């Protein structure tokens, strides 16, 4: 991997890594194979435009994950009470 990766926005790096097919390595240590991959680093202007377009979506994904975690905790707290009849709907 190049030292130019510190110039690439995190969302672009993530998108590049997600698109690397590691399925043929089964349970191997994938980091070894990731180190051998080439990631194209676009010019700063293009990387910036990409970041401006997708950063809001990555932020929304993170918000949804946090909401899902909270809802899972609420479900796990309420479900036993509903099943026992302690609370009714």
C-alpha cells in the first residue's frame, strides 16, 4: 500500500476496500492479501468531490446503526416483560 493513502478521504478508502474480493481466500488472514492490493488514489479534487457526495450517506448509515442498537436494547428489555404479562399492549 502506498503512503498516499493518507491523502484519500476515509469514505473513499472504505469504498475501495469493500470492493476487493476476498472470497476465494476462505478463512485466511485477509490483511496479508489486502496489503498486496493496489488502491487507485484519484487527484485531490476528484477525491474531494466524491467525499462531498457520499459523506452524508455514510453519516446516515452510522446514525441508522446507532438507532438500531438502541432499538435492539429496548426490544431486549421489553420483550421479556411482554411475554411474562408484566406489561400489556
